[in-house]
C-alpha cells in the first residue's frame, strides 16, 4: 500500500498533486507538452509509474487540472492587484504589468500547439480559463471610458489587440536585469495605444 503523505487522505492527495504539478511545470516549459509522458512526470515527482494514474488517467487530464489550478490562483492575484489601484489608468497599468511578469515567469506554450495536441473538449476547458482575465480587462476599459480617463472606443476591437500584444513572449525574452525596463516600456505602449495622454514620467 502506498505511503500516505500528510495527516489525512485529503492532505495526501493535495500534496501529491502539488508534487506532480511542480514536475509538470518544469517539464512543460523545458520540453513542451508533446514530449511529456505521465511516466516522466511521475518519476520527477517521486511517484511510482502506476501511482500517478490514481490521480490523473492521462496527460490531457493532468494538463487541464494543472491549468485550472494555476489560472484560479492567477485570477485571484490579478483581481487583488487591480482592486488596489485608484483609477482605470493605474488599473490598466497593473493589469499589463502582472500579465507580462506572468508571461516572463511561465512562458506558457502557444495556443496553437495546445489546440493541436489536445482533444477539442480538453482544449476548450483550458482556453476557458482566459475568460475571467479578458473580462477583467474589459471592465477596466469600460471604467476608463465611463469616467473619461480613456477615449470612447470599441472594446470588441481594443481588448483582443491588447491581449495579442501581451502574449508576445519577445517582450519579456530579455536578460533578467532588463526585464523591469522592458515591462515598463510595454506598459507605456499599451497606455498610449488606448489613448492615455501623459508624459513618460507619469506612466
């Protein structure tokens, strides 16, 4: 019988999932999803080759569970960061900054790769976790237009353009000592793109 980690079966399962997700995170960003196997994740997580199947029946379900947890944690952090700011311009800057720091930290595989690797139902579950992030951006822009901080414009056009810009990994693919400078430049670019009128020192 496998050794129980923690003081209860629930705690055991949570700790096993955390180890598996840590292993998956490392392999996902080092090797890519197609090169990953459940056996390789289990080995790095310190599990037996068959034990991982008690938690995840296949690597698609493992990826979906991983994305669901990562996305929930990120959306919580994003809401807190945005809510802490005083106005729509500052909220948009905070949104852009956190998105780019997340991109620098994780470099998630491009959507096209995942859409080809996953079954349609699994990919839809993964992609759905972008919805709360997009809604947050929409709300920030709507507040800015309502208060006069931003000019009137079509969110249906502006939101996907901002999302596309924030998905460009080249922005954060810089030496560590230049990352803050690169993100600051990207924040200024996005703010100008949506019509914020201010000097560089104010952005």
